[in-house]
C-alpha cells in the first residue's frame, strides 16, 4: 500500500460517520452549557448505533456476504443502507421517549432521511455517506472555529473517498448536498 493510500485510508476511518457525528454532538452539547455527564450520556447514546453498525458490517464480512466493511458493491451498499435506515428510524423514536434534548431525536431522524435519500438515488449515484455526515456534522456546532474544523475534515474525507476509489465526484456532490440540507433543517430545532 502506498503512502497516499495509507493516508487516505486513515482519513477515511477518522472521518467515518460513526466517529464524526458523536464528535459533533459532543461539541454541540458542551456549547449548549449542559454538564459533562449529560454530554457523555448523549455520546453514549450515539455510540450504541455506531457499535451496531460496526458489528453488523463485521458480521456481513465474516459470513462472506460482503467483501469489505466499506460495503462498496451495490448489493452490499443497499443492504447496509436498509439496515441504517431502520436503525436511525428506531433511534429517533426511542430518543423521543427518553429524557434527552429533542435535537437528538431530530439528528437521528435527519440521519435516517440522508439514508433514505441515498437509497432513492442509488440508481444514479452512490451518495457518499462519509461526506454527507461530515457536512451535517460541520453544521451542528454553533462555534465558527469548530464548524470550520469539521468542514476541513469533510474536505479531507472527500479527498480520501476519491483517492480510495470508493466514490466519484457526483457521489461526493450528492453527499454534500444531503449533509448540508440535513444541517440546515437541524438548525431549525
């Protein structure tokens, strides 16, 4: 593996949606003035779906259903997106019934909407979920410096997805539009 590929893989892993969104939630929670314990509870709530996604992906690879945890083949991607849609929809409903900020349920619902859009567009493009969630994460915090840091991470993630051959420009543009749209709607909550 070349140094470029190694760097791209590292950036792609660090920019994985299940790492980026909890980090954005942590920043937003801390900005809102809630205590560290409450912020940690929110992050733990986000970690559960993340662990389920990683576990599901590893299970699919281990059983020979997928070639790679990235789920890049069209059938693998469709299966992953259906799993994610169900998971985020369920998380949104569960969050509504818990004593957590309503914005958490909104974030899960908007995450489900991004996945639904990815499924709907799958005939025309492979919407980059890495880019979509990086763009969404960049709009979650209210501090410009933190937003800029997430935006720079999003650009690096977009580069990594191209460098790894996982996406083409159209996929990245679709992901960017989906993530920015979700972020704008999220700001209304």
